[in-house]
């Protein structure tokens, strides 16, 4: 029952995270009525029920029949699952991670306005927890690893924002789950790249720009809920 309540709460929060991710740095406010981006129609309450409304409307706007992005129900579903599966203290971090995922997919950049507060809070979180020296150094190690890729590739293989996100993930998850999250992220990114090159209608090559933050966040979530220790550091 608790998990079900948390899932519903998370799905509702996920609806808001969609708004934040889409409107951040756009000049739009996060409050007020929601509307269809195609025709501008203000949405009624029954058109805003997380997950359910998308399917009840057939994935289209009731007014102009424009297709609604799958992003909306997927983010709501994912946020619901996050709320039901991760420790309460880490839920705020994953809310920020989900907004970062939305923003990075759309703009291919991780906004400093989100990542720097997350870094500060992750340091505080690690300081308040019982930690080994390796758990403390997990974040900086991941940061230096990604930073070296960024420097050596001159930003072509990875953005500096990914290094900062890796720092946060390492600090909040510690060594075993943090390092596992990075490994899992590379596996997911490689699988996505191969599948995209084979099946995508768009021309995708090894040089195509693909946001890495979604894979890092998904890797962090999976490493946490499955308690992964792929490098056997603990």
C-alpha cells in the first residue's frame, strides 16, 4: 500500500517535472494553466491525470488532434517508479536528475542552475552519512574520469556537464553503486547507439551527438535499486 501511494505521488510529481524540464530557461513560468503546445488550448483537469489521460485521449490533443509526446506518460511512470523504489532521502536528487534528463534530451546540455545546487547538496548528504574513504572519493574519481574524456576529446565525446553529474552520482551513491552506475550507463549508451544506427530513420553515425545524462541517471537508478557492485569494491 505504501509503495502504491508513493507511486501515485511520484506520477503526480512527474507531471510537474515535465513542466519544469520543458519550460526551464524558456522565459515561461512553472505555474499557471497547462496548454496544448500546438493549438494553445488550456487543458482541463481530466486531461492532466498522470499517465491515464494520455491513453484515454488516444495520445492526441482533444481539440486539434495533434499527437502528444510519449515523454509525458513515460516521465510520469518513471517518476512514480522512482518514488516507490529509492530511499526517501534520495528522491529529491532523482527529481533533479529527471529534470536534467528532460533538458539534456531537448537541448544537449545540463543546466548549471540545476547541477551546482545538486553538487552542494550531495556533499552535505555524504557528510551526514556514515561513509568510507572510498565512498567519499567515488564522486571525485568519476568526475576526473569524465573530465579526462571531455578534455582529450575536446568536448566531442562527452560534455563537462556529464562530469559534474557524475560527481553528484558518486557522492550520493558511494563507491559500489556509483561506479556500477557509470558502467551501466556506458552499456545502455552503447546499446542505444547500436539500435539507433540499425533501426532509426534518421542518419545516425558514431559522430552523432547523443545526450549522456539520461543513461547516467538511468544507470544510477538501476544500480541503486538492484544494489549493484560490478567492480566488487565493497
